[in-house]
């Protein structure tokens, strides 16, 4: 969006108060008329579901939390389209409507505001991220003789933050620490999940998967622990993970993840070769003993095999894996259970090299 330096609607036609910098905590944009007052209490850029809308390059969806107070002695009929945003060319920016039932973003709807009462909710516009706009609010009130002037507030979109990268950093920290045995200082800053508990759960599932992978030999807990440690360390050296925010709100986010990681399927030929070499070299053993020994030989060689293997793209059930995050006490909680467990299970399985835990 270009800045052409054109003038806005004349301030003589509106009631206009000077704006405060909403980028600073504790400051609020306010405006008032004889009928109603409006305050922008806070604002933040959001990313709706990718299927709902995509912002143009350099633009974003700005969610403004507004509080409307009825200053008159009659009821006001509140509607979201009472709000209008204009750019510097006096072009009207349409209000966006998204389905957001599972987020903390509650958009304004049609309802009445009684005399002296207030209503708070969000309004959303697609805007340039460093542009100047004016927000007009024209209250609807009946049984009044005079024409009402709108309340107008300056809106500088550069004052508001896009915090979606924080969710990506939280997801990255979680995968680094839990799946890849890699230190990431953002974990304690951004992630609320108990780190040790998550690592323990991952290691336990890796152990189950490794034991299920061998038919003749019963892998011991010590062997599984040693192999799991070696796998995570080797994976941490070579894995390449990409992250894309598919939705973001102040209290929730969804991240699409693609991963090139070590996969047991890619090592299958070499594992077969180790087994065959053992079987051919031990013809004096009976069938069961030979294949038990062959499985054991593979387990013993796995840490060495990990170091010489190359990562491959883990296949997901869609275009990518999905991680769901919820904001909890100013940190992000990665959703690993309940209705989100399947998303997490598929993601974790990929970082186990494709081992099934059941």
C-alpha cells in the first residue's frame, strides 16, 4: 500500500481525539461523542486458517480489541459494520469475518448496548503493516432528532506487533530439546511443557518402537536407551526442519512442519545386510538362534549406522505435519493429548525414524 500524503476527512465533521501509541503497554486510543465513546484497548496481527484468507505481501490481518461505551440515555444497536477503516486515499477497508470459535478472539456481533453500559470485542481488517489509517465508529441510535457525527481514531498499524514468530520459536525449541537432543535456550523462555517429562515420554515411545521392530531378539531396556540416545544425537546433527504458521492468534497457533530426518526405512538395506552376514557366518547355530543373533547384531550396529546415514523427508498424511500450540501463562503449551493427540503422534513418530510405538 502506497502513501500518497492525501488528506483525511475534515476534522470539522467528526469528533476526534489525539491518539496514543498503542504499541506501548498500558496506553489506549480513545475517542468520544455525546452518544458513545470508543477505546482501542489493544491490538495484534493474526493469521487466520490458511483456507480462510491469505494476506497480500506486506499486509496482515490486524485484530483490534475495542471497547464501546454508551454515553447516552438510550440503547445503542451495535453492529460490526458500524466500524469503518479508511486509508490515506480515503478508501474504505472492509471488515474481515472469520470463524474462530476455538480462539480468544471474540469478534463483535449484533446486539444492544444499554444506556451507560459497555461492550468489548474484536474487529479485524487487512492492512499494510506500517501504514496510517482512520477508524470511524458511527453508532446507531433511534428516537433522536439530530444527525450523529462519527467518532474517529487515528490508527498507525506500525504500532502493533506481529508475534507469530514467537510461536515458531516455541515449536522449534520443543523439537530441538525433546526430539533432537539439541539445546535451545528458547525452551525455558517460551514453552510451558515440562521438558523432562516430554523427553521421558519420547524416549519411552522410542524404546517401545525399537522393541517392536525386532521379531527374534528381545531388545533390553539398556540397549534401547543407548540406541535411542545415539539416534537423537545423530538426528540432531543432520535433521532439517521447516516451519510455517498456518494460523496464529494471541492465545493459539498452528504450525505446519516438514522434516528431513533419519528414517529406519532408509536404513533397511544395510540392516538386512548385517543380518544376512551374521546368518551366513553362523551356520552351526539352529534357525532360531541364528536369527536371534542376527537381530542382536543389527541392534549393536545401529549407533554406527546412524552416523553414516542420510536424512530423508518424512511422509505425513497430508502436505505436512501439524503442531497445535496454546498460550498458557505467557508461554506456549504444545498440545500432545486429547483431540490433538493424533497430530502430535504422527509428528513424534517421524522423529522416531518411523518406528511404531504400538
